[in-house]
């Protein structure tokens, strides 16, 4: 069977992260959503997404296809139902379609003509940006079982002080020295060639992906994910970094999500709780205004390629778009549009020629080419987000 992951109705609610990737490429727990589905299915997948992302994330359609809503996180019960889908059948959770069968001859899908199968068990869905950190504890636990099942951890070095040893898994090449690990409140996964430096203190759940680094004296609270090649220092609580992003120095990051290729300058801090303990509101790209989240704790949402200078201060519930560059004293506004340059004293547009220069240098440091494909994606996002840059 050919499996295709589609963005679904939640795509706009997951901006700015879905400006530069399909929903399936969001990392939550240890794995991306795509990686979870492919491990459970034992099959590769392709994608239905925005037109300007199709070259990087193409769709392959065959005679028989099962289309899967990428906002849902798979489990074994759901996988069994998906694998058994037959012609003219669809799986629903309430009003939301999870998966449906389609053949290449179908020009459109009318679910009124389908046999609708209700999935009655509990299932997690990433519907909003804050779900990425709110559901991260459950996602790490599920991924930990999936990734480590039937496998044996590399030995924990004698210099590492740990509690809950059975909930700690080290991949080949993981490096740990004189660190403290407490896995009683959640598992700790240290990926291939990842490193925890001396003096770091970790309380699970923690997921460190390949080649990620926890720096000297870092303080990490669960549930936190460091994607591939991330470097993190200071204090971090319940945050997700997708990959290739750095918070290399002291400062606090809490209840936050950073995309790829982000960098937080030394002593950057974000607030995750309002002074009056009120419900946090976040910028909503669909409505063009701030909307309630239902959360008391919510920090920073930063899109791909965005950066901030030293001593930057972010208010509770701040949304930063794609490729913004923030610096200077004071608190910048709670919504910074994509391709903005400036800070609390004001912003100007971050021109594409400068964006391309910086992206090329940054990605080259990780031996990744900033090629024409990547340039075209950022250019498309630049055009799509012009409406917000009314400085």
C-alpha cells in the first residue's frame, strides 16, 4: 500500500513552523511525525502540502493509496486500522478524518459516500503550535518505547550520577561525563554522537537527537527535545528545538518551540508566565489577531532561520516568524512578522539578499548547502508574509 501524509485543516494553526515544512516534518518527542508513521507502518511515505514545498516534499500517487492526516500521532491500534483500510473506507475521530482509502482515478473525495469508521481510543493530535510542547511528555514516552524496544543501551559511564537507570538509553557514540540524570519522572534518550557535558543536570523526560549537545552546567527540565545538531546551555523547561538550532549560553527558555536554524544570543530569556497569572494569548495567523490558548504557561514560538542578539527579552506568548533578526534593549512586540529586522525600538524589512547571505553561511557550518531549492522556499514565504510587515 502507498501511504501519503497530508497537512489537513490545522496547517494554518501551526504557522510559522509550517511555512517551511509540511505538518509531517514537525518534531515532537524524539521523532518527527513522519518518522513515527514510517516506523509503525514499516513503509516510506510521501506528502500532500503547499505548492511551493512540493519540490522538496513531493507526493507519489499509485493505483491504491491511503491518505493520512499528519496532525495525528500514531499508535499501534490506529496503525492496525490504517493497514486494514479498504476501498471506500475512512477512519474518523469525531469530525476529523484520520485516514482514508483513495485510488488514482478519484478526482475528488466525498466522505458522505464513504464507510466512516470511528477510532474510539485516546489519540493525540497536534492542532496548535503550543501542542508541540504540551504533548511533548507523552510523545517522548511513546517514542522512547518505539525506538528502544528490544534493544540494549550503551553503558552509562561511571562518572555519571543517575536515578531511574532503566529509563535511560544511550545510543552508539553518546558522550557523557560528570553529569546528573534523573529519569524517574520521564525517560532520557541520548542519541547517536550526542553529548552531555560536565556539570549538566537533567530531569526527564529528555530527548537528545543525533549530534545534539548539552553544554557545561546546563539545567534541563522535562519534557524537552533537542533535535539533531542542536546546542543548548543555561536553563530549559518543557521546550522543543526542531534541529540545527542553538541556545548556547545562560538564560531561560520555557514552554517554547524553536524551528530549525534558530540562534538565541547569550543571556536571552523568555517569560512563560504572565505577572498576573492570566491566560496566555498567542498571535493567530488565521484570524490576524491574538487568541486565547487556555494555557497559563506559554513562552516563545520562533520560526525557522530566526535569530536574536545577546540579552534579548521575550514576553509571555511571543510569536516570531521565519527569518527574523531581533536585537537591542527592551521587549520586542509579542508578534514579530517574518523577515523583520530590529527590536523594541522598531522594525524594518529584512531583505532577501541579506537573508540568503546569512542562511548560506549558517548552513555551511553544518556542511549543508543552502541551495536553490531552499532559496525558493524562503522566497515564497517572503512573498506570502508581506501582509504582516506593516511597520
